């Protein structure tokens, strides 16, 4: 539903024609084209590309993936299905993949695996990891450094794992919401309340409403043109525009009356009693005086039993229908 973000743009010197070629190749690969498999240099489970290719990989400080995997079999095997295999097209199609993240590896290899000569994100500072990942991913996640997650000293590898992802989609350490609940135990109970957005059931995800990579909103909420879009992209019927708008829907937003995670109230209202909710703003309009129904009638006949079109109406300025 919110897949309208731009595809990852590489700020590095990737020749555009290469990427177009790559896309074409990926499409052709559906037809199992051998040519494309070679062009991509993706070594499918153990089948090493031709040695001529391997020779072409060594350039300057870079040794190429084939050399790395001679010693790091485990990381090499898993890598064929990693989205980062696409990086093989970088550095003049030289077969460099691992070293885009781990840095040039010649010194490490010459030192027989000298760990001081290679960048290991698992041991590096959060800032060093973020800098490395964002060197390519800042285009899609430009606000990460201002996010509460970054400010709390977290890095990309707090949630992602490149080589040992439990959830292959987006290379996550665990699927949502398990991933989030590992740290956010405080919000977990809300999703077990009698009425809740069915996140545990897999119908809605945390990231439908939040952008954990940071945004301009509080609470890591997604930034949308109209902030209510976070909700109205799913709840299209309450989106409007209506001939007669109920002012707080636009002014306060959905959270003026609703609580987002879960509630004792079937309509996820932030007040259990509807008259109390309405009268926060409409206190001069008590059921007794204005509607002439006698004191306390609102408890018997809640406001919304008459004001049914509470989000706005095209027919009634009092939202009666
Ligand atoms: C000659 C064999 C060899 C080659 C080739 C090799 N490595 Fe290593 N690498 C090692 C050894 C040995 C270790 C240390 C392993 C350990 O301590 O468990 C290591 C450790 C590492 C580590 C972890 C460092 C740390 O701080 O724990 C990374 C990351 C790594 N290598 C990446 C690479 C990359 C990327 C390449 C290709 C550029 C590469 N290696 C090529 C032998 C090699
Ligand atoms: C997209 C960035 C990226 C690429 C590309 C990449 N790695 Fe890694 N590598 C990481 C990260 C991040 C870690 C930390 C552990 C993790 O997240 O899975 C890591 C950890 C490692 C380790 C250390 C594992 C440990 O137990 O400490 C080795 C060895 C390694 N990578 C080898 C490789 C090899 C070989 C390749 C190429 C086939 C490669 N990496 C490609 C990001 C990358
Ligand atoms: C708090 C956990 C968390 C952190 C920290 C995090 N991510 Fe993510 N990332 C996710 C989740 C969950 C998704 C899938 C849902 C989504 O798209 O928001 C995702 C999706 C992605 C995607 C694929 C979808 C897209 O929007 O392009 C990329 C790329 C990515 N993250 C990169 C990064 C990078 C780079 C960093 C560090 C600068 C990072 N992430 C930090 C949790 C995290
Ligand atoms: C040299 C550039 C480069 C670096 C550095 C890099 N990436 Fe990527 N990343 C890519 C490319 C290219 C893709 C594939 C994009 C695509 O499929 O459109 C990708 C894909 C991803 C995805 C999967 C997106 C999806 O939708 O499934 C995640 C998650 C991700 N990267 C996280 C990271 C993390 C975490 C780091 C740092 C450890 C990192 N990347 C470092 C270039 C890079
Ligand atoms: C490794 C621990 C960890 C993981 C995993 C994690 N978070 Fe967080 N999150 C934090 C920390 C720490 C903060 C900042 C301190 C705070 O506000 O609680 C934070 C902040 C937030 C905030 C902002 C809270 C505020 O008050 O502004 C939201 C929203 C959030 N995380 C959502 C998520 C979602 C959704 C996921 C899963 C995709 C997730 N987090 C995964 C640790 C984590
Ligand atoms: C239907 C949209 C929606 C979904 C789904 C959702 N959130 Fe939220 N979340 C919000 C909104 C809106 C707020 C701001 C609440 C406020 O301002 O009172 C919020 C606030 C938060 C906060 C900070 C305030 C607090 O209550 O502690 C955290 C942390 C958080 N959400 C985590 C999560 C996690 C983790 C998930 C998934 C398990 C999740 N959210 C799913 C909309 C959502
Ligand atoms: C990803 C889609 C999605 C998003 C985003 C979303 N919702 Fe929902 N919402 C649902 C679904 C699906 C249900 C039905 C729940 C069920 O049947 O379990 C629901 C139920 C509700 C209900 C209870 C209504 C009823 O019919 O019982 C309210 C109120 C509500 N959402 C308000 C919000 C608000 C406020 C936001 C924004 C903070 C929001 N929703 C964001 C999908 C979404
Ligand atoms: C002025 C208070 C108020 C505001 C603001 C508000 N709502 Fe409601 N909403 C209600 C009340 C009251 C109900 C219960 C109606 C009923 O039970 O007939 C409700 C019911 C709902 C329902 C249940 C289905 C339905 O249409 O009755 C959804 C979904 C919903 N609201 C979504 C939203 C969204 C999304 C927003 C923001 C665009 C929003 N609401 C803003 C008061 C409000
Ligand atoms: C957050 C404040 C707020 C809440 C809560 C709220 N309203 Fe309103 N409502 C307003 C405002 C502001 C107006 C516009 C008043 C105006 O234009 O004079 C309005 C207008 C109305 C109108 C049209 C009245 C007119 O003068 O045109 C009705 C009817 C109404 N609200 C009913 C309700 C009901 C019923 C509830 C509870 C379900 C409710 N409101 C909750 C702020 C609120
Ligand atoms: C029995 C049905 C009924 C109930 C219950 C009801 N209303 Fe009304 N309400 C009406 C009608 C009818 C009007 C007048 C519409 C008109 O004048 O066009 C109205 C008008 C209003 C107005 C506009 C008043 C004005 O001064 O123009 C507000 C605000 C309002 N109601 C709020 C509420 C609130 C708050 C509750 C609950 C405490 C409530 N209503 C309960 C039927 C009802």
C-alpha cells in the first residue's frame, strides 16, 4: 500500500546503463538465461564462476568475492540469494561484493586473515556501521540519524543481519512484530487488549504506521502529505473530503479521538464514554440543554446513535447521516 518510495539509488559511480542491464537481466533470469547468470557473476551455491572471471576481480586493494569465499565459505554460500549480490556490477563489474561493506581486503588476505585489516560491522561502533550502510542507503533512509533509534545508539545491524537474517524479506534479525517486541515490551500489552490493530495476527504491521528509519514526526510516525493518511490509506471511508467536515478530524487528527494500538473500546476510542469524549470540546452542548432530552439521556442514547457520520457528512451539518 505504501510501496511508493523510490527504489534504492546508488550514489556511487554505478554506470546507469549497467543498472538497466541488470534489471533486464533479472527479468530474463526468470527464463533461466545462462547468459545473464554469467553477466551477474552470481555464484549459485558452490558453482564458482569461470577462472577468467576470478582473475578479472583483483584490482588494486580489492581482491574480489571469489577470493574472500575461499576462506569464508559460510558467508559465501549464503550470499548468492542476498540482494547485495547486485553489487557485483559496481567497481567496473569486477566481482567485488564483500568489500563494498568490509572495505578493501587485500591487506587482510595478505596477512592470512589479519582481523585488524578488515572492517567487521559486528564489532564496529554504531556510527561506523551507519556511515557504511548509509553510504548507499541514505537515499531511501535520509532521516535515520535524527531518529530515536539512532539517538539511542542503535545501528542498522541492531535490526538487520546481512549474513544470518532470520527473516529474508529486508534481511531482518526477526520478523515483525517479534523484532520490535524484543525491545518494546511496554507496547506489547496494548496489542493483546480486547480490541486492537491485528499486528500479532499479521494483518497490520508496525511499519504500516511507523518508519523505524526516522521521520519528521514524533514517535517515528511515517510522514505523509496529510498526516491522517497514515490511517486513511486503509480507512478510506473516513478520508473525505466531506461537504460538512467535523473540524477536529482535520485539526486534531485521528488521535484526537482514537488510540492507535489497542483499547477496551471497540472503536479504539481514547475515552471509554462517548459523551465524555464529545463533551471535552462540546461542553456547552450538553444533551440536557441543547437537545432537550433530559439530563443523563446521553448515557442511554449515546451521541453517535444520532450523529452517526461523526467523521463528516455530505448531507447533514450535524452529521446525522
Ligand atoms: C586466507 C584466508 C582468508 C581470506 C582470503 C579472507 N579472510 Fe577474512 N578472515 C580470515 C581469518 C583466518 C579470519 C579470522 C577468523 C576468526 O578469528 O575466527 C578472518 C576474519 C574476517 C572477518 C572478521 C573480522 C573480525 O574482526 O572478527 C571479516 C569481516 C572478514 N574476514 C572478511 C573477509 C573479506 C571481506 C575477505 C575478502 C576481501 C576475506 N575476509 C578474505 C581469513 C581469510
Ligand atoms: C551489505 C554489506 C555486507 C556485504 C556485502 C558482506 N558483508 Fe560480511 N558482514 C556484514 C555485516 C553487517 C556483518 C555483521 C554480522 C551480520 O550482520 O550478519 C558481517 C560479518 C561478516 C563476517 C564476520 C562474521 C562474524 O562472525 O563476525 C565475515 C567473515 C564476513 N562478513 C564475510 C563476508 C563475505 C565473505 C562477504 C562476501 C561474500 C561479505 N561478508 C559480504 C556486512 C556485509
Ligand atoms: C529498529 C529496527 C531497524 C533499524 C535500526 C534499521 N532498520 Fe531497516 N528495516 C527495518 C524494518 C522493520 C524494515 C521493513 C519494514 C520497512 O520497510 O520499514 C526495514 C527495511 C529496510 C530496507 C528495505 C526497505 C526500504 O525501505 O528500502 C532497507 C534498505 C533498510 N531497512 C536499511 C537500513 C539501514 C541502512 C539502516 C541503518 C542506517 C537500517 N535499515 C536500520 C528495521 C530497522
Ligand atoms: C555499496 C552499496 C551498499 C552498501 C554499503 C550496503 N548496501 Fe544494502 N543494498 C545495496 C543494494 C544495491 C541493494 C539491493 C537493492 C535492490 O534490491 O533494489 C541492497 C539491499 C539491502 C537490503 C534489502 C532491501 C529489501 O528490500 O529487501 C537491506 C535490508 C540492506 N541493503 C541493508 C544494508 C545494511 C544493513 C548495510 C550495512 C551493513 C548495507 N545494506 C550496505 C547496496 C548497499
Ligand atoms: C534493539 C532494540 C530495539 C528494537 C529491535 C526496536 N526498537 Fe524501537 N526503540 C528502541 C529504543 C532504545 C528507542 C528510543 C528510546 C525510546 O523512546 O524508547 C526506540 C524508539 C522507538 C519509537 C519512538 C518512541 C518515541 O517515544 O518516540 C518507536 C515508534 C519505535 N521505537 C518503534 C519500533 C518498531 C516498530 C520496531 C520494530 C520494527 C522497533 N522499534 C525495534 C529500541 C528498539
Ligand atoms: C495503526 C497504526 C500503528 C500501528 C500498527 C503501530 N503503531 Fe505504534 N504508534 C502509533 C501512533 C499513532 C503512535 C503515537 C501515539 C500518541 O501520540 O499518543 C504510536 C506510538 C508508539 C510508540 C511510542 C509511544 C508509546 O506508546 O510508547 C511506540 C514505542 C510504538 N508506537 C511502537 C509500536 C510497535 C512496536 C508496533 C508494532 C508491534 C506499533 N507501534 C504499531 C501508531 C501505530
Ligand atoms: C494497514 C492498514 C491499517 C492502518 C494503517 C490503520 N488501520 Fe485501523 N484497522 C485496520 C483493520 C484491518 C481494522 C479491522 C480490525 C479487525 O477487524 O481486527 C482496523 C480497525 C480500526 C478501528 C476499529 C474499527 C472497527 O471497525 O471496529 C479503528 C477505530 C481504527 N482502525 C483506527 C485507525 C487509526 C486511528 C489509524 C491510524 C493511527 C489506523 N486505524 C491505521 C487497518 C488499518
Ligand atoms: C471527533 C472524534 C473523532 C475523530 C477526530 C476521528 N474519529 Fe473515528 N470514530 C469516532 C467515533 C465516536 C467512532 C465510533 C462511531 C460508531 O461507533 O458509530 C469512530 C469510529 C471510527 C472507525 C470505525 C468504523 C466507522 O467508520 O465507524 C474508524 C475506522 C475510524 N473511526 C477511523 C478514524 C480515522 C482514520 C480518523 C482520522 C482520519 C478518525 N477516525 C478520526 C470519533 C472520531
Ligand atoms: C477535539 C474536539 C472535538 C471533539 C472530541 C468532538 N468535537 Fe464535534 N466539533 C468540534 C469542533 C471544533 C466543531 C466545529 C464547531 C464550529 O464550527 O462551530 C465541531 C462540530 C460538531 C458538530 C456540528 C455542530 C455545528 O455547530 O456545526 C456536531 C454535531 C458535533 N461536533 C458532534 C460531536 C460529537 C457527537 C462528538 C463525539 C463523538 C464530537 N463532536 C467530538 C470539536 C470536537
Ligand atoms: C436523539 C438524537 C441525538 C443525540 C442522542 C444527540 N444529538 Fe446532538 N443533535 C441532534 C440533532 C437532531 C441536532 C440538531 C441538528 C440541527 O439543528 O440541524 C443535534 C445538534 C448537535 C450539535 C450542534 C448544536 C448546535 O448548537 O448547532 C452538537 C454540537 C451536538 N448535537 C452534539 C451532541 C453531543 C455531544 C451529544 C452527546 C452528548 C449529542 N449531540 C447527542 C441529535 C442528537
